[in-house]
């Protein structure tokens, strides 16, 4: 799992550090001069100067932070972005990640040693080609969509956001150090998101109490699921005195998942955690199956207690009672109601759309013209199932590209599981959870799903190279 790039002398680390400090110093001097003579606010001077010094370091040394940031940034924003804004956190992270990928590509193409661009994608040509084939099919379908506005936005987001989310890990993830950064940052982001979600119910806003805001946070719940699985399966090699802290970490994540009041997040986590804990091939030298099963059992217990706690909170009590009743009726075979009934309607509408145009579908965004809500002000852009969304809008052409991609995902998962690189095993349940979650309640535009798929292909490459590496040798 050791793939490093070595730059030419003119691109050395010492030269980079000197350039960063000189640039930061000059910018700080310029801003200080502007503050004294033009009247800039001192706080903005400090922020701008700090960014001028830290942003290049972030792009150069810690691009993994940007990969994780692009996945989690939407969950921490209080309101979704409306239109284009250079101050939006999502746009800022997107721009920085583009810069990090561009710089890494420059290093690869100008390096006398280290891997070539082809080596960064070695063994993953089928998966990468299938992904871009799917994007191409969706983009072409825009030519015949009955909803050019919605379809255009969908194609634009897929090209600008999702393609980068998929490709960036293949270029920026190179060794086990990057893997540890990924696990640490994702676990930390999940922990902070859990704290924010719990606090949101403990100290609800007036809008939340009045019902003007939805207490359910499906995306946040799935993001915390991902962090839970990483902490569960990645061998942290912690001392026995720290294992209690790891268990406490899992408990907080479980409480946050419960506080998201998302049935999809809770059921997907239980399903993937139980199945993977029983079926995954684990290295007993670094991972204890008994400890994992104990953690899963603890998660189930904490969830049970959290349900009792949720029923007592004014911001979640009514919502929780309604969702619990709907789920109980569905499990008992009764006619589903509420959001479950709506999901069934969405799926049925998408399936009928596929049957009416099975070969090429209705075009990007076309499903939005087929499902009509009783409220004319509400326009749904996807049927909450990315597989049926592709079936309805791209037909068999899109489904064939998706099937090829899913086959490549299975093949990459097999490479990770069969290799001796046991540190990477956690990615398999993470990808499974992301795919299942978006098949239940997601869209083809899901950045986190494509990001985890890209990370899986990067890990498959690492696992393959680790298997091919002679004993005692190191990759350059």
C-alpha cells in the first residue's frame, strides 16, 4: 500500500515550504497595510492571512481532508445552498479539491520517479470506464428530456461534483498513511455530526417545534453510519486503556444516528453491521470478531434505549411515534402509510416510466414530469431510489452501464477482501451501506456514494500492489 511520488529538485519540499512562508508573509503584510490605510476590518485581515498560509498547505499535504470535507460539508450546513456562491462552503471545498487534484497530476506527470498516471488507475480501468460511461449516458439523455431545467442541473452536478468525488481518491490516496487520515477524519466528522444532531433535539429551535423544519436527517444518519462502520472495522491498535474510549465513540455515533430519526439510516446500519460482522473475512491478528459482535450488540442496546429517550423529547416525540407506527403496520402486512406509502408511490411511478420507455428512458430529470403531487408547489426531482431513477430516465442503456459498474465494484471488493491488506476491509461494508442507503432513499447525484466507490477502487489498487510487492521491499 506504499505508493509515493517523488518530485524533481525544482519541486522539492523545502522550496515549497519557503514559498508558502514567503507568500503568507507578503499577503499578511499587504493586508495589514490595507487595514491601516484603507480601513479593512481586522478580523477579515486575520482570516484572509490565515487562509493564505494554510490553504496551500492543506492542498499540498492534507488533500484527504478535502475528500472527507466534500462528503460531509452538506450535513453541517443549516440550510442548503441556493444558486452559485463563492462563499458557500461546498464550493470552497470543491475548488480546493480541484486544485489538489491538479497539483497531484502535475507532480505525477513531471516526476522522474514514482508511479505514472496509468499506475494510479492500474487494475481499475473497467470500474472507472463504467462510471464515466454511466455519466455519458445520463448526459446524452438530456437531449430528449421533457424537463430541461431539472435535467440540466442534474447533469451539471454529476459532471462538476460527482466526477471529482469519484476520481479524486484514485489520484490522491496513495498509501496507508492516507488511509489512516481518511479513517480519522471521517470518524471525527461523524462524531461532530452526532453531537450536533443530538444537540439539535435537546435544544430545538422554534421552527423545529412548530414543525416548520423536518426533524428527520436521512443524509446525516447515513454519514454517521459510515463513521460507525469505520470505527468498528478499522484496527486502531489502541491500548486496552483506550478501548473504552473507542466504545464510547461508537455509543455517541449510535445516539446521533437515533437522533437523526431516520428509519433508513437505522435499518441500513443494523443490516450491514450484522451481515458484515458474520461474513467478512477478518485477520484475527489485528481485528477481533468477538469484539466486533460485542460492539454491534451494544449498538442495538443503545438504539433501544435511545428510542425510549426520543419519545420524551418535544422536538421528536410526535415524529418518532408516527414513524414507529408506520413501520409496525408495514411489518405486520398492513397497507403502508405516510412516507413509506410515498416511497412506494415513487417507486411504482418510476417502474411504470421504465416500462413505457424501456430502452432510452425519459431523459435526465424526466421522471419529475411523471409523478404529480397533490401540492402543485412541490416538484420532486428523483424517486428516492437511484437504480429506479436510472431505469426511468435512461432505460436499459443506463441500467447496463450501472450493471457494469456494480460488477466492477464487486470485483474491487473481492480484491480488498482476498488481499492481506486487512486494514482496508472496512471499505466493503461502507460501500455496501452507501449503495443500499441510496437504493432506499437516495439519488444518482449522491456525492458520498460516488466518493466511497472511488475510494474502494483506490483501495483495490493498493491491495493489489501490496500483494505484488516482494517481501521486504517498499514502493518508491
